[in-house]
C-alpha cells in the first residue's frame, strides 16, 4: 500500500514573508536575492493577507497607472488576495488539484491559526515526483 505524501513532507518551511506596506522595489530585491518566485504578504498584526508573485510584479510594470510610481508602490496595492492556503496534512494530490484549478504556482501552508508555516510550489511538486 502506497503512503499518500503530504504537503508538510515537501513544503519549504519557514517562508520568507513581506509586509503589505513594503515597497515593490524591496519585494523585487527579496525575490531576486533569495531566488524565490513568491512571498506571503502579512499585515501589521502578522496575519496573512495575500501573496506577491513575480507575475504580480510584471503586471504592475505593464500597467501604465503603476509604472511611474512602481518602485515605491506598496506590496498591498498589487498582491493577489486572498492568499490561497492549504494545510500541511493535505496530500500532494490535493495541492496539485488546487494549483491547477486556481491556476497558481504556489500555495501558502498554514497552521490551525492561519499563520504561514511554509510554501508549496509547483516546483516542489515536480521534485517530489522524482523521489
């Protein structure tokens, strides 16, 4: 009998996050230096309020309303909200179905209090299939 692998087994734990008031320039620098493609976005109280992805940054640069003020715009203005979340006990198949159905490349893994404890990405899923 095959054991259904869980999100918690393959997620990246302790995700790097960003404040919704941080600038897009700061977010872009974190994405680049950390070699990641998305960040959970937290409000002043530490609650998860969205996700900022490279795609969000590209869309902001392409939008004439945003391009002039792009570096100083707050992350909260262009993030994807609400953040799509999943439990660490969910199966990898469940994560794949959510990503496919919602057309996203990552899910924020949360604990019972909705605190981000990890990220599972499409890349994590692909790597898990090789094992």
